[in-house]
C-alpha cells in the first residue's frame, strides 16, 4: 500500500459509523439525546460493545470528529469536549490526585494559568511554574511526585517555543506524562505526539474549525488514558454536543487548505512589521531575529510555523485604539483561528487575570497586540496594517 498524506487520510475519516450501515457523503447530525433499545439483551449488547445509548456517554458526531482528529494528530484515540478549557480541566481532573505535583510552563495561556493556580490548588495538586526555554530549569523542578509536565507548543501570546523532544525525554525519564496544548499551531503545522508528547489538547473552536461558529475541544492520547478521561468527562458533563461536533467536522475538512495559507500570510505580515519604524518588536518564528530560529526550523515543515503573531508598539492605549479603528479588515475579537484576521489586546483579554508584574516577566506589555491571521490576500493585509500604523508616527 502506498503512503498517503495525512490531509488525504483525514478527509475520509469519520464517514463510516459502526452500527448504522451507511456511508453518507456528509455525516448527518444526530441531535437525539438517546438511542432506544428493545429488551434487556439489546441493552446489554449495546453497553458491552460501547454502542450509542445516551448523549453524554457517546454520540456519533463526536465519534466521527474524534476519528478525524486522531488521524491529524497521529494519536490512538481522541475525545471531544464542549470547549478547549473543558478538555484541559477534565484531563487534569482525571489524571491527577491530591498530593501530585505538576510542572507548568510559566509562559502559558491566561485561563490555563488560572486553572493551575486556582482549581488544582483546591484539589490538593501543587504546581511549579518554570521558564521552558531552559530544559535544565525544568529538570531542577522535578520531584518524586511529579506526575505531569504541561506546556503549549508556542506560548500565547509571546510565541516562545518549547523544545518538545527535550521536554518529553525529561518527562519520561522521571515517570511523568507530557501534556501539550496544540491550539496555537494545530496538527497542520506540528504533531506533538511525533515529538514524544503523551497527551495533546486542541481548542477546536480555533483553527481546526476555522469558521468561528462552534465551540469545542479535544484530547488525543492512548486508548487507556482516554478511558480514564472519558469516565470523568461523563461525570463533569463536559463532552461536546452533536451540532457543534458536526459543524467542527465540516470545518476541519478544509483545515489542510486554510491553515497553511494563514501561516504563510503571517510570515509576510511579520516581515513587514519587523521592518516598520513604529514597531518595537515582532514575535514570529519565521523572522531571522527570532531567538529560537534554529529550533523552530528543526520542528516545523513546509506548511509553515504558525498563523499567530504578536508585536509591540508604544504603550499608549489611545493610539492602539486609533490603530485598530484605522484598520479596514481586521477587528478586535477575544478568540483566534477564524477565516478573518483578528486582533486582541492580551492585557485586557487572555491575560487580564494575570498580575502586571507576572505579565511583564512573560514579555507581555501594555503595548502588545496579538494577531490571528486569516485567509485574506496577503498583500491586502500587509497594506492595511501599513496604513493603520501611521497613527504611531
């Protein structure tokens, strides 16, 4: 058998639903809350085969979407959740016990930071934050009770890269699991499991859905770990709903076309911004000035690095507001990964709950603007940013 691309393989995943005897060109949406059975024997057979019974337990649309995600991420099994945060919190609740220790990247998404410092604290789990740019610092933080090492591929919004090979080796040497959030990058750019990650999380709301019309999350890992996580997901009520799963599967089918374009457009925009006199700093791995350029080049392929970037201008909130108003295409949005280019201001959005001193240590200043690059023509987008930056002169 010839080797086919992941993009082609994923396109044909999820189109066959066991037990339904059909192969629809487009998977129907199963909005029913339950599947009925006749008699105790059918009930027993259905439960024994892990068939479809109740919506919170299993649903055909979640099954289909999970198959696609597992193919894209190169994992054994995937579970679909009501949101990316639902995927993260449910996994942590399922795999950690009171007295366990977690090492977390200090440059982390703001709400994940809050989960680590607030929710896990209530559960008796201790968390140590470490700057992952130096693997030796992670090694120093390891304890006998360290059960999990957590990170994103790129930090949000500074785009600091993590050496996944080195961190996964460290985790496994110490009997810990490596859990990686791949939302910023998506499996179109990188598959953390190929670098040794044990668990991969995606907010499906973002690049994989791509159309800004559905909320969902996913965890990709081994069948054994999924079984543990699934039982907790049912109790917490965090599985994804059928309609959102249906929408996301529809969106994910074009991700291999959309996301590379977005990543390459981000490279062109980052280049222009890096050369603009009103921009103090640009964070994007395509730039020769990117501090971890060699590592980025070794980890990413032809599709590109990332469709996200951030840049720093003068710490003048009024001028930043004028800049956003001057843009013709991009608008402010507290999310990312859609078809349209959007902006966010981390100080008031993703990292609003993080103290200013901590934010600045992360490299997040009141002059930082985060950009999620869409599918607009690259030259049009570059010209639009150029004309809007005139407000800083």
